[in-house]
C-alpha cells in the first residue's frame, strides 16, 4: 500500500535514497551553506561594532584636532585657554571616559560641554567676540565633518 507515492512505513529519506534522488554530497553542501550563514549572522554585528568604534575614534580625534587648531578662546572654570590647552584638557577627559562613550555626541557631552566639578559650561569666544557654549560650537563642526565625509548619525 502507498501513501503519497511512498510505501507505508518508509521514511522520506530512505525513499529518496531508494529512488536515487538523495545525494549525500548535496546535503553536505547545504549544511555548509547553513553553517556559513549562521556564522555570518553572528560575526557581522561584531565587525560592524568594531568599524563604528574606529569611526568614533577618528571623529573624536578630528574634533580634538579642530579644537587644538582653532583660533578661539575657551573659558573653563573662570579661566581662559587657547586651543592647544583646551584640546589637551578635552583629550584627557576623553581618555578617562573613553569606555563610556559610544557616539561623538556623547564625547562632546562628557568631555567638552561643562566642568564636572563646578558644572559651569565651557564657553568659546571667537576673534570677532561672539561667545557661545562649546557644545554648540563643536556640534556645528561635527555636522560639517559628517557632511564632508558623507556620514550620518546612527
């Protein structure tokens, strides 16, 4: 007696082998393909995270260099600093908070916005006398950097 083209009691694989439709080599290729797909799914997010970390560090280093080479005066805790001194201070804070920073915006917030002790905001004064919070100044430059490098925020 047959059910759906099979003898009752026969398993589908056994039936396929009997009809010479099952090829172990082809099954092995499918298993390898499935294994490769699973590995790709597991590895890809880690590779992307590593790439994002590289992009983050490159962006942060660009912003620190931008501060260093700027022709502005930084006000921090009632004292004025040139770009080189401000960049050194911001870089020191970055090295301290590096493990807690996932985005350039977090870098600006933690390292270049305000004093951790006094909570007084850092200010930037241009040669023309325009004063603004350093966070606004750096976020503007971050937007310009991203446009130049065709990068958008996550």
